[in-house]
C-alpha cells in the first residue's frame, strides 16, 4: 500500500523541473534552460502601440530560453484568439487554420508543413511549421479550438537552431494540460 501512495505522489510532479500554471492550462518546462516571462498583458507592463496591445491582450503565457542564440531567445507562447463569426461553423478548426496560414503568408512566412494532430487533452488540433526567411526564424504552431476560441501554442527559434531544440520543444508542448471547463 505504501508503494502505491509513493508512485502516485511521484507521478504528480511535472515532467520537468517547473510547472507554469495558468487559470486555463499548465505547461511543464526545464527551469534550468527556460524561464517564465510575464505576458505583455501583465498590468506591470505597458504597451504603447494599439497593435501591440491587441496582441498582448491575447497572450496568456510566454516561456523563453534563458540564454539567447545570436541575440534571439527561443520562445514558446500560448495565445487565445476569439473566433470570428464566420469561423463558428461546422469546421471552426479548419477555418482558423486557413486564417492562420493566410496571416503567416502575408508576413512572408513559407509554410513547411500542416498536419492534423490529436492533443493529449482530447482536442483535435492542427500543427503548422513555417519559416520566416527575413528574420531567420522557424515557427511550430499547434492550433486547437475550444469554446469558440482558438488557442495557439507557438514555439519560435532561429531556423539553424531549431533541430537542436526540437525534442525539448516537443516535450514542453506535449506537457500542455487543460484545466478550464
């Protein structure tokens, strides 16, 4: 009996050394390499531009590597975006996927892949990988729809560094747990 209690207690720990716990979700991450960054919507941080403020209001959480690569810190963010009325139909995930891809293309991204994905939280999702040559960045974005909102889990790294971070990013994204109804 004592063995079972220990096993359950041990499994309750996060996958890595730290747990980012937000009201709607949680993510496990290695706090030796990654750190939580207050989202721009934190009251302590003021945004001056209307566009920045609109995006800040949608950002739920940000993790970044403690050490920068060539003056850029790889990041993982969780963003929520209310679905537009025309997306709230029988296939809101596909409608939002199209919206996201169109937006990326308008920002000079090259779409590398798009694939359906089943999240561990039981939600259907789509995973998009894209590169932005102007800034030398690779994005891996997982999109799922819940309660008429799109949730975007996005990892961003320098393109040449992406392979070295890919397993770690995959583990962090796979640790995503939904805690809201």
